[in-house]
C-alpha cells in the first residue's frame, strides 16, 4: 500500500475534519480514522496497514467498504482487494435480469490438475430469440447456445497451492469446483452484460435492493454484525432519510394520535 507519512494528504483535503462520511475522506487523519473503523467492523482480523489500504481504495472509488463486497484477501502471500461476485450479480440484474446454468468442464480441456466450469447466461431480452430459433427448427441445445453467452472459470493447481507447495483449503463453506463456477459466472456476466467500469461496480455497492444508501447510513452499525444485518439497518436509515417530511405541526401530530386512541376506545 501507499505509505501515509505525517505530512502527506491523500488525494484532497476534506473541508470538515469532524465529519467522517466516506465521500469526504481526504486527509491522512481521516483515512486513518476510517481504516481503524473498518479494522473493527470487518471480519478477517485486518492489520491497520491493510485496513488503510481498504480505506484509500474506498475513497478513490467511492466504494462502500462497510459491506464486505469489496474485500481484502491475502493470495499466495500478497495482499489484494477483490470485488465480490455478488456485487457484479446485482449490477448485472439491474441492467437486465437473466438465468444462469453451470457445467463442469472436461478435464481434457483444462491444464493439468486444474478444475474448471462453464457458465451460461441467458438474458431475459434474449428469450424471444431462443423461442424463434426453436420455432424455426433448432433443437433446444442448439438454440440455447446461440441465444445465451458462456465463459469458463478455472482454478489452477497454483491457485490451490501455497508458496511453500502445500495444498490450500478452499474458502470456508465452498469447494474448489464452486470457486471455478463463480469465476465462470463473473467472466460470463462481463461478456453478456458488458464489463462495468470500476466506478460503476463501486456505485452498486451503495444500493440495497432498490434503495440508494449513503455512508452515513452505514457508519453507526455495531461491529460484528453479519453483512445482511448491516444492509438491513442501512436500508432502514436510508428509507427514513428519504421519506418526505411530515407537513403537520407537532400539535397536529399529537392530536392525530389522540384521535386514533379515542377511535380505538370507541370501537372497544
């Protein structure tokens, strides 16, 4: 990572040093503050240097570092930032819904000791073409291969081996075949939907379902919450923030509440 010296300013200075929204991160002390917060909130026991790398990337790309979909990982001894496949899936489905199909690859098509998968993506807007091809006499497989887009994903022997030559375990709850499938999925989506720019994919990290959140919606989440719980809290805050203001005066709100209570008592 880029070392932060005492005099160095990262990108641009922020105008309000007490305000820690991601969009205003700029000075060294603010990047450090975000890094320390991420070190507490994100799983994986990040060192401060690693957390600062995530914080710098978040500022550069306007990415949501609190969600864990742009996440740090150490691969063969090298610290990397990875965009999770769920982020690309959400972006692609927002462009055009689709269905997917996975197939294992013939070992004869792969490098020695590699594991591979092929992913087929059929966009919803390609279904009429599939229907027309079948109506025109093509069998389902022929029509599908014309209408759909495919790509492969490979996990090589080197991917599964440490620098010391020891066999690595796959990510928790996964198999190496599933890793190959996710790689194939990302490759296929980049072909079927057009590869998004880094800023496009980072922007997607702020959407929860159909609600666009901002950094302030995420920053008060308690440490240790699962990603789904953080998403739910952020979505609730964003929904409340985006709700139109109540035009009634406090007295009118109180009167409306009293009227409801009185109506309930009358019904009883």
